[in-house]
């Protein structure tokens, strides 16, 4: 019989992947400590999923709350692995049976243009901090960085997140321009279709003095990774391409931005200390690959360039990495190379591959659903999240078996871990009860503020 209560597991990151792992292990009787760098363990749900998805956010956060409320799980907020908690210390000295990394992917993939990062906040923004600001700036006590949104921005991307960025820009600009004309329209109304709002008020974008932003993509609309449809046969591919084209047409119609397909960024355009544009290389798609069209480069000017080309795991001192992700052993539950009890979960390592896999096998999204942008996007996000959970579930059963085979840890070590984590909790004012902490710390929601303003 396995005495799993004699094993203690540390999980870093408590969001979709970390909370699922905690829940799985706690249900098997293991003791678990979840450390998160933030006050609340909601990761991409809170800071990456745009705030117009308020219902999906609340639902997903509730799932995380339930998982972390298991009596075998203890939560430690504001405990960043790599700074507040040292990786080598936790792995070598704390005495955990296993350490799991579920820290996600928070570093923006660098824009592949030489020297362009010198212009961050001087004409260049990256998607992750921009979305963080957008999700939180309405909070009365917001103290993070501020972002200045301008018209005619260049957005470089092509995936779902880059469409969120163009929407954010259009919503912000239109809302401000309408306010200048004396119309107060909230973000949720604009989310349902900027075209409708303007039609109802009898304006065009031009009347508001706006031109709209432009999304630049190295491929075509029919190549966008926008719908989880299978593409194994030529017929399936054709159908998926038709759906993608339709999604994009809908999106352009509703949010009034521009789309420039088949351009890859190659060079920066600068003026003094400001980025003022980007030189793009014309591309074409040949047998599914992006190929440059020789002699066709063009300069596009803009005082705001936003890069939205994906996210990578942040490097953490002491953790071996290979290329952009943590270095893991092949075929062994994502065990970190060089360690016998450290495993990486979710987007921190497998992310894309596994998630894609489970999306491929997911339910086929019907064409008519595509007519309702809101639905397809919520559904896509939900698919992603369930895919993440499923891959963690699969991984955990292998990891749990490996942990169960390890020596029990002594009562003294268990007590030491409990004492240390309690001290960390007290340090940050954590009351010891997860749901109480959530009540204390959940940010003020925009929908609540709008509701209160009505009364
Ligand atoms: C807006 C959005 C975009 C998405 N884009 C993609 C995509 O492009 N590709 C894809 O495959 N999936 C994507 N997904 C799916 C999504 O990333 C996964 O399904 C899931 O949200 C990832 O969960 P996670 O727990 O692995 O990571 P996260 O939600 O990122 O959670 C990581 C947690 O770890 C914590 N943490 C991070 N670093 C540390 C540290 N050093 N110490 C302690 N704690 C730490 C964070 O605070 C956070 O709570 C997207 C989801 C959303 C909502």
C-alpha cells in the first residue's frame, strides 16, 4: 500500500497546469505546496485572457479555487522561483519528494529584427505586458506600467493572441474618440462589434478621425492557426482554410482594422531614440512553408509597433534549458535532465505540442458557429485550457508512480517544510485560508465598476 501522505510535493505555478497537478496529487493523498509568484494563482486566465472574457475568466478561476482548496494543498503566494525561492535550495535542501514546474510561458518571443529591443517603450510594445495593463488599468489601485495607445499601429502576429491585440487597440481608440464626441460606450459593448456601435451612432471610423491599426502576418488568412479543425486530408485542409478565412473576414468587419498578409519583419526604422516603423519582406507560401519573394521589401511607418508572436517559458537560474524551453528527458514524464525528482508541466515545457494534439482530437467546430465570433473565441480558449489540463492529467499519473516509489520523508522534514512555508505565508500576510485570501485579494472587476456606476 502506498502511504502517499509521507510524500511532500512542491509545485511552482498554481494556474491551469499547477492547480490540476495539485488536485490530482492531493486526491491521491499526497501533501502538496503550491508556490506562485503572484498574489493569486490564475496565470494567463487573469493576465493574458482579455478582460472582455469576464465570464470565462470567472469560471476558470473558480475551477482553480476548487482545486487549490483541497485539504492536502497549501498555497504560498508571492514566492517567485528564481528570486524569492532559490531553485537549487528547494531541490537540494528542502527535502521535497518531488518538485514540479508549472510556471507557464510569460516571456514574449523576441521580434526577429536586429537591435529592435532597444526600442521597447520607445515605439515598441510586446503583447504580454500590454495585455496585463489592459486587464488591470481600471483598478483604482493599479500601480503597474502604463501604455499609450495610438492609432495606425503596426501589429506583428497571426495567432489568436494577436487578434486580441488588434481588438484591444481598436476598442481603446474608438472608445476614446467616442468619448471626445460625448458618447460613453463601455468596453463590453465595443467587444460585441465596433461596427455595430458606430452604425447605431451614425459614425464611420473616418468621422472619428481614426484610420485603424494593421495586422501584419508572414502567412495568409487561410493559414492562421485560428480554429481547431483537423487538417490531415486535402478535404479537411480545404475546409479548415475556408473557416479561417471566414473568421478573419468576420473579425475585420467587426473591429475595422486592416490586414497585410505575407509580410515578414526584417529591419527596424528609427528616428533618434524612437522606433518609427518596420521594413517588411514580402513572402509567399510554398508547400506550407514561408518563402521570401526576392527584391520585394517595403517600409511601413508607424509610431507604435506591437509584437505578438508568441510566448516562451522564462529562464530560471539553475534550471537547465534547451533552446526556448526547459531541458527534459525524452519519454520520462517531462523529468528535468540531471534531476531525478524535478518535472516540468504544461506550457512550461510540453505546452504547444500536447495542447495542439488534444485540440486536433477535440470536437469539430461547426461552420455556423464561426459566424459568432464571441462563441468561437471563447470555445477556442476553453479547448486550449481543457487540453492543458488533459495533458497534465496524463503526465501526473506517471509522476505520481515515480514519487510513490521514493523513500518516505521523515516527520521532521515534513514539519520543517510546514514551518518554512508558514513563515513565508505570514511574511506576506496570508491568513492561512485560501478562500479568505481570494476574497481579500481579488481585483476590482470592470463589470462591477460599471454596474456600481449605474446605481
Ligand atoms: C490569452 C491566452 C493565450 C494563449 N495562447 C496560447 C498559445 O499561444 N499556445 C498554447 O499552446 N496555448 C495557449 N494558451 C493556452 C494556455 O496557455 C494554457 O492552456 C494554460 O493557460 C497554461 O496554463 P499554465 O498553468 O501552464 O500557465 P500559466 O497560466 O501561464 O500559469 C503559470 C503560473 O505560474 C506562475 N509563475 C510563473 N513563473 C513563476 C515563478 N518563477 N515562480 C513561481 N510562480 C511562477 C504564474 O504566476 C502563473 O500563475 C493561451 C491561453 C490564454 C488565456
